[in-house]
């Protein structure tokens, strides 16, 4: 902003000076002194070069700032995806717990559908690129979600096996699902808070202007 004011002031000063010289006897004096005209021309050339250099520098500055803004927005979208996946996995675990807790043992069809949903979240989490996550909280949440989903899927497979006894472990799946839901829900809430306050909690979270 200061540079812009300086440029405007320089141009206005140059225009005012030219008008003044044009309508006074200084013009005649300059014609009578060729060396003076050369100096005026030299200063004009220097001014033109300076303006051109500033224009190039300004264009580069704007381009760099735009790239920073785009990178920030892209990273924000990535963090929001992590939050949505962790939150979705928490809800999936919560549904398994509610089903087992309120309606008794799930049917084979329900167990299959649960497994498909868990696999969908696990596959999406596997596709995340940790190098694009600039916060430890998001990396840790993604890793915990991956581990928790695996443990919950193993529990689903176990209750469907012939060697599993509902009579001996009636609340096995319910307990595993409840633990998974709590672990994921805590992290989802934390990620939600960080995402909502992005730009306020840490300096490197501030979106470039």
C-alpha cells in the first residue's frame, strides 16, 4: 500500500513539474542549456526503469500471495475431509453399539452391512496423504481411526465365526463398538474445534490476505 502511494505521488509530482516548466521561462532556459535537457532525460529514463521494476516485483508478489491462498484453502479442505471421516467412523461405531444395546444381537444381514460401512470409511482413511496434514492432531486422529476401525471389523468377523459363543460373551461386540465410538468421538470433537477456529489458534493457520 505504501509503495502504491509513493508511485502515485511520484507521478503527480512529475506531471506537476512538467506543467510548471512548460508554462514558465524555465523551458527557454533549458533550451539554452543542452546539458540540462540531457539530465532531465536521464532522470526520466531512470524513473521509467524504476516503475517497470516495481511493476514486475508487484506482479510477482501478487502471484506468490495467490499461490499461498490456494495452498491454504486446499489444505483446509483436506483437514475438513479428515474431520468428516473420523466423525463418520465414530457414528458408524455408535450405530453398532446402539443396535447391539437396544435390539439385542445383530442379524447376519445387519453384520454384513456394518462391515461394508466400516470398510468404506477405512478405505477412505487409507487414501489420505499424511504429508498434506500440517497438524499433529489430524495425523493422530487418522491413525487412531484406522486402528479402531480394524479392531471393530475384527470384532464383527469374530461374532460371525462358528467358534464364537454369544452365550459366553453376550456383550463382546457391544463393548468393542462402545469403546471405538468413544475414542473416535473425542477426536472428532477436537478436530471440529480446530477446523472451526482455523486462523485463530496458530499463526500458520491464518489464511493469507
